[in-house]
């Protein structure tokens, strides 16, 4: 009996490694689910659900799964964003742990955050913040070193300074504006030069891990740019996380739109200001990939 008691006392959270008293379903330090109860269960409090029940009998959270992409609303009778859970997933979409969002503000980081991952070296101590306001779940970066990323599901219109994560490549979009008139020639001799494609008005720059620039691809009106590992206009053959055809930058008059070409790992944009998350939204914080799930 002494050996069993000592093993129970020594139990630790698989995520943050903090000691966890026996009998708990969630780690009190980081919120990671420790053990799933048999059968249907509430994603917020972990209580077992009665067959056919629509609401949790303990905390009142609705138990019906929401539709992916639907706006996030608070559950009836709850305070704050009841029924919202962050599912930590791997690159294949398999669930690793669950982290309920039970407060109006929830921080994510390496240390001192509400949801903490001390061993993630890509995380800043306080990296990102989730805010629940007026029925919306909003994501904001807290000035982290590696940015906070949200994955696009619809075409994303690029704004000057946007950062894209395509495979493991970080690309910065910069608008150049329309070129001005050419200076007058001093004689009648015409200059040689490429006429196709037309004048460039924007560019994508590949950024190294130290922030320095490497390759540059220019963008011009009426010309789409396809990015991939094997096929396209801009290829990254040594990036195993990039799909054969991964993304496209489409020209729409003077604007450019980023589109995911049904890639395996998706296309992400660095958060600027606040970004609304919906049911099924994915975000990358440090080295941690999350999916938002509402009940």
C-alpha cells in the first residue's frame, strides 16, 4: 500500500510536469486534461454527461458540438466564455491535450501565463492573449519574439507588412506602390529591358531565423504567384513541411490575396492587433498548434 500511495503522490502533469493531486481530471497549473472520463464528458469541467443530455449538470455548458467556423457564444447560464476549449494538436491533427478557456482573458506563454509550456523554447514568457468580449474570442500577440499566427480558411487580403508562414518559410509582404514616370532620355536611343511582367508594385521577402533577408519575389498586377515544394513559380524543394503546391498569391487589380492551395499544413498569417477566432480556428503560438473547439 505504501508503494501505491507514493506512486499516486508522485503523479505529474504530462504537459507542465507540476505535481497533481489524485482524482483530478485537469492539471491545476496549466489546465491540461489528465484523464478522460468514460463516455461523453463536459469539455469545461470534465464531468461525465448523461446520455442524451444537452447541458452539463455540473457547470451548465452546452454539450452539443458546434459547427466549424461558427461564431463563438457564451453558453446559457455561464459566466465568461463557457464551453470554449483549446485543443493542443500535432501536425497530423491528433489531439494531445485540452485547455479550457474559462476566463474573459487567458494568456499563453512559457512562464507566468494561464496556459504555460515551460519547455517550449519558441515561446516568450507571456506570448499571446485570448480575450472573450461580446460573444467573440479575440487573439492578440503580446510582443513576442516569434509572433502569434492564425491559419486562414478563406482568401486573406494582404496588407503592407504582413508576415506569412508557408511550410516553414516566413515571408514578408511589402507594398512598393506604382512606379513614377521614367526620367526623360537625353537622346533618342531606347533602353533595353524586360517588358514582361509589367511593373512590380509589391514583393515577398524570405526571412531567415535571425531576421535577415534572403530571396525576394516581386509581384505585379495581373500575375498570380504559386508557391510550393515541387510545383509553382517560387519553389522550396528542401522544405519537407511544404506541400507540392502549397499556396497562391493572387492578383486582384492593385491588391494581392493569399490563398491556401489545400496544403497539408495550411497557410498562417502573423496576428496584428486583434483577430477573431471561430469554432475550428487554428493558431500557432511558439511551437504549439491549437484548434479552438466550442461546445
